[in-house]
C-alpha cells in the first residue's frame, strides 16, 4: 500500500510540474489554429525569433481547434481561415479581434486529356457543376466560353473535400453568393451536404481524385496547385473580367472597402482585377488583454508580434505563394491591432 | 531458538504482505480499466446530449447529414460501416482459414512455415495509412478498369474498394488465432481418424474444424471488430459522400471516417455533439455485434 501512495505522490508531483511549466515563460508566445497559413507562419515566426529572441510556438490544428483553444485561454492567439461564427462568439464570451494576415485563393483544378490549361468558367457554370446539374464537359455553357480550346466530351466527376476546412468555407461562400440555387439548397460552411461528387481528405485527397480520373474537377488552394503544377481554371469575376488566379489577382481581391472588424469573406469581390474565390486568414486575440492574470509585458509582446506580422512580416508571403495584404486591408488591420487594450487602455500607441 | 522463530515470523509476515499487495494491485488495475471504459461511455453520452435533445431518435435513421442546416442523420454511415465490415469479412474468411489450416496442419514447422507466419503477422503491423495509400494508388485504378469493363460507373473508389483493403488488413487476426488452435488439436484425435482410414481432407473437415470452430469464430469476431473501427485506410478509398450507397461499387462513408474527417473543424455545438453521438453509436454497434458473437459462441460450445 505504501508503494502505491509513493507512486501516486510522484505522479501528482509530475502533474504539478507540468501545469506550472505551462504558466508563462515570458520568452514564448503560444498560438494555434489554421493549417492553411502554417508554412508562412512558421517562416514568419522563425524570422521574428531571429530578430527579437521571442519564440512563437504555433500548432496547426485547424481553425476550429484554434478558436477552441483561445476560448479555453490556453493560447495567446488563435488563427482561423473563417471569421468566428455566432456559436463560437457566444462561447468565447468576450470581445475578440480578428487581425487579417494574408489572403489565399481557392482554384478549380481539373483533369482533361490534351493541352487545355486555363479554361474559362463562369460563376453559374461552376455552381451548376457542383450542384450536379451540368454533368458533361460538352455542355454548351462550357463550350461557348472556350471556343478554340480542345475540351473532350467526358462526363464530369466532382471532387470535394471530405474533411471540414477553411478552403471549403471560402469556396461555398463564393457559390452561395453567385448562385441563389446553391444558397437555398446547400449553403455555406466548412463542411456542407454535397449534392454531387466524391470527397477526398485534404488538398492532397482532392488532387489525388482529380489526377486519377479523366473528366474530374475539384477545388484546392492556389498554393497547392502552384506547388504541384496542376491545371487550373480562369474565372469570370463580378465585373465580367476573366481572371487568372495569381498572387496579384488575389491581393487585388482584397483591395475593396473592408468592414471595420475585417470579418468578411472576400469572395465575389467588387474589385475589377480581383480573383473572385479568395479569402483572408486571421489571427484572433482577446480585445481586453488583461485576463487570466496575464502581465502587461506579455500583452505588449503579443501586440508587437501582430504589428510585425502585418508589416515587416508581409515580405515573406509572396515567395511562399501567399497574397500579402492590400493597402485597404492593411489600413483596417492596423486600426484593429491598435484597438487592443489592457485594463481598458490601448496597448499600442 | 526464540530468535529464530521471530525471524521466521518476520519473513512470513513479509511474504503475506507481498501477497496482499500483489492482489490489491491487481484489483486496482482491473478497476481502473472498468472505470476507464465507463468513463468513456459516460463522456460520450454527456457530450451527445445536445444532439439527442435536438434530433431525438430521428438521428438513427435520418438520411441527411447537413452541418449547415444542423440536420444530422447517421443512417448512410451506419450502412457504410456495416457494408464494408461484412463484405470485407466475407472476402477475408477463405484466406484466413486457408492460412490457418496450412500453417497449423500441413506445414506447422520449418523455415517456410516461420517465414509465412511472420509475414502474415506483419500484415497486422503495417500502419493503416499505408494501406490507404496502396489502395488509392494501386487498387483504385484496377477496380476502375474492372468497372469500365463491366459498365459500372467507374469511380474506382467506393464501398467495394474499401472492403478489399479492409479484408487484407483483417486477415491476420483470424489466421493467427486459427493457426494456434489448429496446432492444439490433440494428436490422438487426428491419429484415431487416420487409423480409421480418413484422408487428410477428411480429418480437417471432420475432426479439426469441428474441434476448433468456437475459436475460429472468435478469431473472425476479432477481425470484425477491427473492420468496424478502421478509419484511415477506409477514409482514403471510400469516396466520403453522405449519399446513401446504391450498390457495392458506389461511394459511401463510414461512421469512423466521418468522425475523423469532420471533428477538427466542427465549429458549432450541435455539430460537434452530433459527431460525438456518432461515436457513441459506433461504440454501441460494436458492443452489440460483440455480444451477438459471444452468444453464438456460448451456444455452439454447449452443444
């Protein structure tokens, strides 16, 4: 019996150590969330560490998980590909700030035998393909926009994400905006009830399905398509222009008047040169930084990091195929970072 | 003289103390296991309450899974889980029994037997994600070619493909158990049959299989348990659609892969709760199937 108590007390001591180690090492900031910007964040944070000596420990566990960790106050900032929804806002119970960091795009990738990179798709065609209404590549609505392009008359196989994701949230937000039919039948979200097609896990699952099946079409992140040299479609935007997805056209999509809290899907942008299936990715913090016994020093360090992310940090975006913030977006982001407070007083001047 | 007695008594007491300590440790560890299982069950139930309240029993046979409108029905996934598990079981049984009989009876010693035995056990040791890759890159094109030949919609992935992948993964469970049991059939029974003029096939059919059938069935049950819960490999080749499968070549989804796919990004309470209820449901299905199996085993053993 004695031994058992001994073992138990050792275990208790160990647990005690673990929990006190969690508390505040003032050279390390903690973040968790979206997987999509992870390659960029790890580059940014390692540069930041080299410059300031402050370590940022970021876990890419998914947007939902990041928001949950922020709600549980186990991280300094969360990261998400979509603004927090009503349910999450109620749960967190305190005002939060969404700081836009970069934007990304979702592209339509397809597998059609022959040389036909960059076919043109209109919004209604995209929606009807994913609704299962257009089932063949020889559909006149596709052919009429692509005269002179060799499009084989194959049946269309739709590939979508099977896992919940920010990519899906951006894509379905776009479809809901351009197609009333989609909005009524399916709606927008990180995971939806797909009316047609097959699901693949992650970008690699979708691209695997597309690569294997002639006639398949799916959606993946622009970065993923660029890195894997996949064919992707040009899309007609709101102003009627045919836009090739690129870093420039994605940045341009964000060059519109943003709401003050930046909580918006950039899809179906009004910008004439903007690619319409694009979205921001955010880092999220509590507006009032004095919670859970946090020191003013820690709050200052966090805000300094965020300020750096939207300024100096932006230079690392383009080389990694992320679209840096547009001028309009940067103005809004600066205002948001400055509105963070400690004991009701602004932290950054 | 007296000193000796106390010394004896001391060592005797020490021995008894050790016995008591050992017994108590065993009880405590056993209790921890029970508490753990009950705890998991309880957590699942508590966390599924929001979904139970909102959807009630309709959850079990609802055919729509729509996180946007908060409508959740587990029926397509239940169907997918049961279909893949049982089809894979049917595919795997001939192989695992053949391996068991060959390694247990025909070739139970020697290097070839050892190599085969280790290879079969290796099948169980390969991480499931590797089976998923293999399925996606090798099996799917084959199945697609087959489907084109027989004029079935050539998805390549679907219930059938995942059943084949699962079948391969579960072969070693029934095979290893069967081999051990067949080895343990008393040789006087077999020799008796041989002396009456039975051929080897007749010995297997009339002596070995009847003698080991309970154990073989238990092995099959073990395989089934593995098939019901397998997640990763299935997710990669089943097609992940919430539509109800119309044939065994159609794409579908299983309960385990829905949970794995959607858990990380389940962003509202009811959604998360519906996924946890799916876990509870899977837990119950596994328990029920196991209980039916145990019942069948006990029935046939008593006869």
